[in-house]
């Protein structure tokens, strides 16, 4: 397993910040987004804080719940 | 854990096809791409076949190894 360094942390935080921005733009709570994406609210919170190494499947779920393309989350 | 259905399989295969296309365009072997991305060759093979639910960290690694932005892999 490759190590998790400052670059990965920064990429995860950038991703999380983007999710949070898009979520709040749409007036959604973390709970509402989690429900739409069929994911757990605590997982969404962890993603937004840059604490999760989100997978491709879940990137697509979150993007779909936000009504955008997955590429627009990166 | 959400189930893995046909939609996820299609999204993983689409991602894998894109990696393979971009890799072969650059005349890279799976081994060469794996080396550049600091990942295992068998992992790259699995991603290209749509068998892996690749993570955000590894999406960035593969994109960087291909010399493109992560969003351009999606």
C-alpha cells in the first residue's frame, strides 16, 4: 500500500471542500446528501473533512446526488 | 456497504477503458504505468478490466503518471 503523504491529504481535502461547497450551494444538509447518495451521513462528513479516501463508486454516487458529472467533483 | 450493481460495473469498466486508452496512446505497458504511479502492475490490470473500485488517491496517482488531470480520467 502506497503511503499517505501531504499530497494525498491535500487532494482529499480539496475533494471534500468541493463536495461541501456544492452541497451547501444546493441547500442540502450532510444528512440529505447522504440519503440521496445512499451513503452514511458520517461517511459524507469524513469525506468533506478530507479524512476519507473515497472510491470511484462513491464519487459517482455523490456526484449523482449533487446532480453533476463525476469529473466535476475533481 | 452499498451493493455493486450493473451501474457501478459499467462506471468501473468505463474508467478502466479510459486508463487503457490513455496508457496505450502513450506507448506505455501496464508495468511502466504501474511503476510511474507507484502501484502494482496487477492492480493496474484490474483497474483496466473494470474489476477494481479505485480510490481517490490512486485516481490521482494514475492521472499524474499519465500526465493528465484526475478529472480527465472520469
